[in-house]
């Protein structure tokens, strides 16, 4: 065998074992080329509450449904509230669509329906609807233009601005705006939350002061109606008895203005007698002639409801007033000391 030939047949790098072997280099795969993009404006993030604004046609459809179906009014009001809470744009669209006018008219309508409702569940529903509508109206944050366009715009201001009530003391009831404020208070005060707001704004002493100087029949009736509403809460009764002329001016209007005024005045005295009567208050009622006026009502034709309430008051406190010469003997004998 030819050794020379065998060596020549070997690869070149194996022919000489004394030389170092050159191992093949392992190269990493070429990396992707770096691409430089031109500067771009940062993408604006859409706020989470910036949803698509509601359209006027959508709102009008909701309002039409509420007008056609009284049963669906609460559901429609809740939808309106949800829309209003999404963003300010929706509130402005709602203003232009007449939502504020609709809410104000609904409040007035439900308020005047309340006295003729006999079923307690229906009355509760009326109050819920009125409260919901009033809450939405107050939250719309109407512009000055919207307030001027709103027929019942003073509802918004009277409920949210205490100065609106205090203006009554300065302006009295000699101008149209003051009378409108009085009407609005009568509209919104059948509900407890609004009554307390009115009392806290100083409505009770203002009304009492105005009653002292007022002789106009309709205005007296309205003020006694409002005072009756405010005396349905403990805060209102406390303000009335605290006023030096409170009980006296209410008693003075009995049998002097109208049957409506007499009924409202007796209702006020009835509330005081049932819930706020203390020995001092009962003594004051006797001294300033309230008891004598109640005794007179029992004897004259002044309306059955007013007469029955007057009798109830006299019976309730006959023991405290038993020494009064004006108390009928039958009332004293039915409640002996």
C-alpha cells in the first residue's frame, strides 16, 4: 500500500497533525436593520366618560314616551338622569331639547295631583317622580340663556339659592317675581327634603312678617298654605313658635280672610297642638286669644273640616284650658281633671 497516496487523499487540514486545526467560525444570524421612523404626534387618549353625545331626536323620543305613558315616567327619568351624568355635552343638548321645561312642568303637574290621590302607594310614586325630576333639573346646571327660556326657571333658583327666599323680606309681595317665588315654594314644599331647605333658608319668619302686613286675600291664602306645609316638619314648627308673633298672626287670619285661609290656619294650629305643645305654648295660646278663636269656630259656620279640627284641639288640651271661660262645658266634662 502506497502511504504517500493515502496521505494525499486526506483533507488538507488533516494531513499534518502538528498544525493546529482551524475550526469553522459560528456566526450569529444577521440582526434586522434598525428602521428610524419619522416623529409622530402622540395619540390622544379618549377620556373614559367622553362617550358619543346624545342627539336631540333621541331625547325627544324619550320625552314623548314619558308624556304618552305615565307608567313609564320613572323609567324615562332614570334614563334622562343617566344621560345627563355622562358628560357636559349631553347636558347642553338636553337644554336645547327642552328637557328642563319638561321637568319643570312635570314637577308642577305631579304636585297638584298629590292632594287628590287617595291610595298611599300612588302618592308615594308621585313623590318619587317629583323628587327624581327635581334632582335632574337641579343637576343640569342650566346656562343663563336656559334659565331665561325656562318658564319655571325660578324653581331651579329657589331650590338652590337661599337668597331667593330672603329676597321676599326685602321686596315683600308687591311685585310679580316675589309672588312667583311664593308659588314655587308651594309647588316644591310638599316633600320633606324641600321643606327643610326652605326652613333653613329662613322662610318661616319671613312669611310670618309678611302675614302681619298683608291683607290681600289670595296672597294670605298662599302664605298660610305654605306655612302649613312647613309646619309638617319639626324644624318648621320650632321656627313658628319661636317667632313672637307666630301663633298670634295665624290665629288672627281665622275667620277674617276666607274659608280656605281659615282651614289652613287651623291646620297649622292643629300641627302645633299635636306635636309641639308645651305648657308654655299652651299658656301662650290661651293668653293671646287662640283658644277663644277656636271656641268661636266651633259655634259658627266655617267649614266642616276646620270646625272638626278646632274641636279636636280643644278636646286635646281641655285640661290645660279648663279654667278658661270660653271653653264649652261639654268639652270640659268629657275630659275631667
